[in-house]
C-alpha cells in the first residue's frame, strides 16, 4: 500500500500544472448569458461558416453534440436539420438556461459513439489538454461521424500583442498561446481523425481605441483565463498600452486589428471511407504529364 501511495504521489507531481483555469472559464461562459444580443460579433460569422460547410455534406446526422450553448441561432439552425441536438456547456447558469449538459469539453464523460456530428464553434484552443480533448471527441463519434469546428488561431491580434509589450508594462504573459494551421492538421491526424481539413479565414476589425478591443474580447468569451491569473494592470500600464495601440492607427485614427479564424473538420474512421492510394501504385508518369505539348 505504501508503494502504491508513493507511485500515486510521484504521478501527481509529474503531471503538468493546468495552463487555464476551469473556474474562470465557467464564469466567463456564464457572463455570455447575461450580455446583450449581438455583443459577440464572432458568433454569427463562425455559425454561418460552419453551417455553410455542413450544408455541403451529402448525408444526414441523426445525433448532434453542440459544444457551447450561448448562440441560440446556431442551436436552432442545427435543430432545423432534424437532428436530435444535445448541448454541452461549461457555464452552470448558461447550461441551466439552455438545458445543456454541464461539463468541460476535455473532461466530458458520455457513452462512446453517442453522436454522428459534433460542432464546436470556439474554445478548442483554450482547453488544458488539446490532444486529449480531440481523442475524447473522436470516441464520442460513431464510425463515419464528423467533427466540425472553429477557433481564433495563431497570428490573431498582432497590434494588441505589440501594445501589451510597450515600455513600462511588466513583461508578464497575459495572452493565451495560439494554435497554428499546420499544428491543427497534425493534431487531427495524430488523434485518429481521417480526411482532416483545416483552413483559415482572415478578418479585419477597425477599432477606435484599445478599450473597444478589450470589450470585444470579453463579449466573445476570449478574455484571459490563464492560471495563475496575471496581476491586474496598473493605471499607468493601461495608459501605456492604450497609447501604444493608438500609435498603430491608420490616418483616420482607427486601428485595423487582425483576427484569424481557423476552421477544421475530421471524420471518425470507417471502413467504407475513401483512402489515399498506396505509395508507388500510380501508373501515370508525372514527368510525362508535365512535358510541353508538341
């Protein structure tokens, strides 16, 4: 028994500390339920893209899991397809309001192969174990089930990043690490998804000042939930950041900030899915095909 206890303690000590706070995540999700309609400008953009891509899939999905319950229009559009919709939501108040299962996406415990479609319109980049979350979701999909999602990816908010590193601002990590396009494709393959597709949609939003950007980050649920939480900014630091952000403005006084939405999809394996041809099995010569015609 002592040896078992010792091994357990060593395993606990070896496990990495969480990067994100689940408690702050739940609080942020519940704040989304209290904000005015339309405050989250990203939600309709992401929903339109995901629904458009779903419309190009020529099959029906009888059972769908939607991760995140604050976008009622997306939930309604999915239900309109005739699917049996289940919602997963981390915020307890938002879960109660939407009739969702209260759980985090990377720790949800549901029966294997429970869904034919999983839609995740944001948040994959802010879970503590991204590969573990993808493995868990693949297990929730029935064979030939589809995972479809989006998140704010690498290269987003470059002017905000420069501003928070202004002279006189403490060099403390305040922004989440971001996943890039190639890393997401590799993650889908490593976690067992087939036919992965990953692409990026670039958005430009023009802000009158840094405070307007901060309001958007809060309204979209993208405020920091790093743990331990960084110390609050002082008034002097806020003024320096705001000035550094304003210094990047266009001639009209507005700052053009970049958002990069990474959209991804992957399928749970199934024997009937198309597979790439075996290497070396081709019968046509690429060199011959590229020769100029006489």
